[in-house]
C-alpha cells in the first residue's frame, strides 16, 4: 500500500480537523478538510454509523481524488432502544427539517427520559471511522469506538458540544462536558476509534 502523504477529512468541522492533524502529525501526512475543495455534503442514507462513514468517505474521495477519512458518530440510549443513534445530530428536527440544535436535542432527550430511573439511563457514544485509499476502494478500513456512561437528568459542565452536558462518565464522576479536552480525547469514542485506525494504517504500511 502506498504511504500516505495527504488525506482528505470528510468534514469541514475545525475541531475534528485539529484532532486528525494531531493524530497524524508524526507521520508527515497532510490532513485537509473537504470544505477546502468545495465538496458537496454526502447523502447519509445508510442505516448504521459504519454505512454513513463509508458513504461520506467515498463522497470526499470522489470529489478530491485523495484518500479519505470520514467519521459518523452519535449517542445510543438503552431505554430508547438505541435512539437517537444515527439521527443524533438532527434528533429534534421537525417534519420540515427545521429546528435541530444541541440545546433542542438535549431538551428532547430529557423529555424522553423523564421519570426514568438512573439505573435505566445507560447510554453509549459511538464513533465509526472509515478510511478509503480511493473512491472505489473495495476494502475500506473501518474502526468503531464506544464510550459507555449514562444520561443525567440535567445538564452539567460547560465544555464540549452536542450531548456532552448530559453524558455522565462514571470513571470521572462528572459529565463529558466537565472534562478537559485532553482527558476527553484520551477516553472518548472518537479517541478510541482514531487510535485503532492509526494502528491499522501503521500495520498496513500506509504510514511511515
């Protein structure tokens, strides 16, 4: 396999871009955002995190001609049979596709779990990463990281984003939004998946 010199991240999110650049900074691999190439958003029509990650990676590679990395992540709540799942970012959208925001998503989740006992509020953050060497790569590298916790009955902490203020992390006895970025990245679903991906790329000889 060819050694990676440049890879496109199937996202314009600057926070994710910083994380991936930090991951690959020791390997002379330049990570660029798909927004730098005006890549249109992919149609996330998959029924799983893995499917959507692959769809986004293929879309980015198709429009840039570069190897691509994509992630699809979200929250799965046990009491809600895994919801909001792949719809986490748009959980609170109305039928017209309007109204979703972090605050609205958190409010809807709290309503859905009203009166549910703490022991029944188990949840997982899930991150699926997909890496493709080219648009038609038939053997994408896929890694999945999971971070287990439970849903609080009120927001806690002012760091992070998304559902972080409601996601209680037992090993630290605080919410994800109360953790420093360094600690969060070391233990989170995305951090776990990213380390798996790095190890696989190194084992395949894609990283020098």
